[in-house]
């Protein structure tokens, strides 16, 4: 089964995008994903604050 997610409340913090979505069990999750080429950083969090903190402190190693 593919991960077909609808992201809402998408914000950009530097090269990282932070978004909110519902997982397959109906729970609210938050994700942070770097959009820089060859970076590959992405992570899911239970709270929006944790996702935004990860976005603010992320440093791309692909630079």
C-alpha cells in the first residue's frame, strides 16, 4: 500500500518544509523534510513543536 498523505499547514523554515497530516490510524502527525538536493533528511514527530525544532536546527551535509 502506498503512503498517500494529504499534507496541511505546510510551512517552510529554511530549506526544510514542516507539515501536518493524519497517519493511517487517524492520528495527527507532523513531518519535517529537507528540500535541498542530495540531503535526504526527513522525520515524523508527534508534536508540531518538535518538527519545527528539528527544522530550525537541521544542517544540510550535502552543501
